[in-house]
């Protein structure tokens, strides 16, 4: 890292975001919410008006809630069931995706241009964020005080920008990743896949996701908003990309589902899936998020979800550091917290890929037969049917206090979310908890017993308080109050318990009411070390 230089001639921002896809836009919207001076660049002039990513789970929807989007912000379609079919055994497994977790559907499909448009509208509403399209990153230098980036616009004009931090959200072919010399370890699948998006299927599309796990030609199939459907067909080694995208060939592949007369193709493309992950998501003042850091095969619908987890984790930390509320040392926790889980999700997707595309009839019968058998036993059925096999987003190490909670909470994991009754009416708990540090009192006023000096220190970093009353309890002081409507926070000894909650709703530490001052001291020390 080079030494101090004169920045007087440079444009200065806190964060430069390279890439304005859904992950970059979500990051920019969060940084804007925190008031961070942010410049976002993208080489394209406008968003791509074609569906690409198609699935979001409850975790992704919860992050989008944090960003500022609600159920009406973009088109979505709730998926109630995923079915897995074998040509030899029939339906051999199902996943129950009905109902909700943390206030959101377990699984939805969506139309990506609708999501990106909603995100960009949010970004432009924040005065601290500037967006420049048709602008490309040529290179950058890291210094002790920040990063000097050289940009070029559509007219070939170059300029230099000084940013305290730079984030690469520029996709699988990331230039940022290349410039920091980060290896993209993993594998590319040997098979190409034809993706076909069909429009105009109102009242005709299926209402679930199906995986046709035929070794002769695996074919996932799913509905999407606006009468859309997607099919994915694995290509054989002797099939050429240019031949497979021809209308007559696509019509032939679609014959089991619809006739050529009913076929209105919105998009067709051939992809090769990848399973890759960097061995570090940070190099000094440069970070990688989304596909720039990791690529998840599509078999569990976690590609975009993983990128959203990245930005939810990173955005508030960048804000705290640039605002002087925390030392830059906390930024190392981004890689510590996100990379292990990203790798776990890649491994899960690879395993599911083997179920979707067995290489022979013998393997298909053996593997799918075993899955059907496991689905018959109460102990093993939930692992697939209720997605217990999905790795929980719980940190092994990072910006939290290790140790077991005596109140049924999980340090290093998000609090559950449920509906609360507030003075403003019914609200989801994340919206009530807000985007600051929070001292949460479950069934008790968290501010009671705290001395003035500790309160001043807590409030100096934007720390807030909330008395979370259990059902039927009432406000007893001037401390902000909300009444829980369910049982998500009624955990073990939780009544009378204090919880320090991060802006991304992760539990930092917790303890009984009499330890309130000590909990705050411990939490503040994590931001200073």
C-alpha cells in the first residue's frame, strides 16, 4: 500500500461501487440510507430488460425489506411446492415452500427487471448517492488513506476518483477481482444449459417448481410473474449452442408442455454453470460482493440471495467506519462472516445438481430411490421436505461475542422477525428495530438501571433502546415500546433478557437485565478494537 498523496484534485467519495446490477443497486440503496457519500458506476447505459435471476427466498426478501422494498415494490410469484420427478420412479421428493418465515414467503419467483427498477428508484432517492452509467473502471491504486480509481465514460474521457473504499459488484467476470489478483477457485460444469423464458402464459402456467430429473435431458421448469415460465434444458456434448437456440429446436424441446403456436419466447440463452468462490472477499480497502466473490450453481436458487446477504453484512459496517463510529478493523469481519456460508451454499447447490442431473439411468434409480426412501421416515423427511438441509446463516466468528445464550437466542445469527403492535400500528419487527445499534429488552425496559455515562456512550454511536413487551404487557416508561404478537421472542429465559442487536439484526451478545451496562461496554469495545 502506497503512502499519503495529495487528493485536492480528485473527486472524493466514501465508497465507490463498481457494478449497478441488483447486488450493486442494493448496496448503493443501503449506503444511501446510512447517508454514505457513494458513487456507483456501470459500463451499461441502462438495466437489462430480460429475466435472468428468478428465485428469492425469505432471507432475500427480508434483506430487501431492510433496503426499503415491500410486497408491492416489484413483481413476485409465491411458490408453494417444489416437486422432483424421475422417469423411472415418478415423483420421488418434494419440498414444502408454502407458508412464511420471518414475515416473508419461503420461496418466490420474480421478474428481475422489475426488481432492478425498484432498487434503482430507491437509489436515486438518496441525495448522498451518485450514479454514472456508461462508465467503466480502468484501474485503481490503493493507498493508506483510500483508493484512487481511474474511470472512463462513453466519450472516452477519463477522470480520477478518490474513494475511501471500493466495492466490486461487477459480476462473474469482475474487473475488480482481476485487478486485486484474487483467484476464482472452483469448477465449471462440463454441460451447457439452454434457458428459455416464455411469456403470455396467463392462467396456463404451472403453480409450482418441477425438476424433471431425467439423465437423458434434465429439465427444471418453473412459473414466474406476469404469466411467465422458465425451462432449463441440459445440452448433450454433441449439441451446438447456435443450433439449440433456433426456434424450431426450442419448439421441439417444449413439445411435452405446449405447442409451437402457444410458444411466445421472451428470452433464450445458453449458459455454462459455475461453482466458484474467492479465497478472500477483501484486499485492504477493496471488497468483492455477489458474483464477483462467489458463483452458486442455480439448483437451489441461491445465486442472487448470496449477493444480497453480502451487501446486508457489508453496508452498515462501511457506514460505521466512514462515519467514525468504528475502527476499520471491523471490516475484516465481512470476510469472516460471509465466506464460510457462501461456500456452504455452493456445496449444497453442487449436491442438488447431482440429484438433478444424474449421468446414467442406474445412478438415477439409485439416488432417487434413496431420496424417496428417506422421505418416508419422520426423522429424515424434514431435511428435504422442510429444507432442514439448507445451511443456517450463522457465523462461526466475526463481529459478535462468542458463547451460548441462556435465553434460546443464537449469537452471530439474525433475530427472528414477527409482527409487533406499535403506536403507529402493526409493523414487522425489523422495521421497528431500525438500522442502528439496538439494546432490546425482552419483557423489560432495557434502559432501566443504566447510568448516564453508559447511555451517553451508547447514544453517541447512534445506539437505540426498545422495550419489547410480551403479549399483554404495557409501556411503563419513556423508553420506546412495542408489543409482540407471536412467540418468536418467547425463548427460554428470554423474558427479562437484554439483547444487543446489530443494524443487520444479528445478535452481538445478550444477558440478564442486571448486566445491561456491561453488555453495552462489551459491544462498544468491539467497534474500537
